[in-house]
C-alpha cells in the first residue's frame, strides 16, 4: 500500500507556446502513469508525483475531443493573418481561447493521492476560482450542466470568466483551467466559446475596471487550491 503523496510541485513555464506546454504535460503525465503501472507489478511501491504547471500562451484556439469544428469561426487563412494558432486536443470540452493576460493552470495529479472522483475534482477547481473571485468582490457561480465559472448566471447577462477542460487516465489528470484576468476578449468573437451560444465572456480586468497583476491572482489561486486539495507545495523549475 502506497502512502498518499499530497505534495505538489509547482512548475512556472511563463510565456510558453501551446504545443511545447502540451508536450511537457504529456511527458509528466506519462511518467506518473508509468510509475502506477510499475507499482502494480512490484512488491515495493513508489510514490507518484503531482504537478501544477502555470503558463501563459500566445494566442491559440484549442478544440476538445467532444467539440465541433464549426465552433471555430475563422478559416486557416484568417487564423494565420491574425497570428492565432489552432490545435485539436484530447481534453474534454469544446473550443476555447488561450492568450496573453490569461492564467492557465495544468494540474497533473494522481487522484489516488487525493480522492478518486473526477466530478469532485472539477467542482474543486471551480471552487478555487469562485473563492479567488470572491476576494475581489466578484460573485462567481456554476452553471448546471456546464463546467467552468460564470457570472450572473440565469440572467441575460450571463458570462463565463473561467473555462475548464481535463483529461484523466488511471486517475491521473492533465489539461486544466483558464482564468481570464487581463485577457483581450475580442479573440472570443472568433469562436462559439465552449460551444455555448447566447452567453458572453468576461475577465477580471473587465469586471473591476482595471488590470490585475497575474502573480497576485496566481497566489490567491494557489492558496485556495492548497486548502481545497489539502496539498503541500514544492517549487521547482523545468528547462
């Protein structure tokens, strides 16, 4: 029996292209799964590691495995003209945007170290964002049947401020959440965000009427993440 390892290594990727960050994710994800497979065959078990990658991407649209290509409203030529990349991914969810001024977090957790419940995992990620928004006087809520964090849900002014999309295998997670902080929201005009029509998008800066330091928001997210997952933090770097 392996003791649960609740220590999470934080990896600051900074401004990193989507493809490079995806490769780093997949490498760590596969390493964790490899340890779990080995543990099933060996008498001596090795503890699995957990990671949280912070990253800020250049403009990119990503399409989840359940998404529809028609939710991208630009053709290949116009994408190139606007300097926006496009990737189809293996995460859940539909289409979303990542770009400057947005905090993207990729938790690579072995949920055997915490709890084996994907629904709970998603709800705790949402709760982390809701608690962070509350510190700025903003009321974030959930929308029934839709992942992510919303504002003014149930009104004509409903808008999404944080998107979620994850993948899990053998209780190991990858992909994660994207919180709009100082994001240029005009990029969302080129997609049907998360495949949901009739609802808008927002950012922390738009709601507050001022820009907010990304490191300040990340510190609040990290605090609530640690409390909700009962985690311990370990800073590290990756080249």
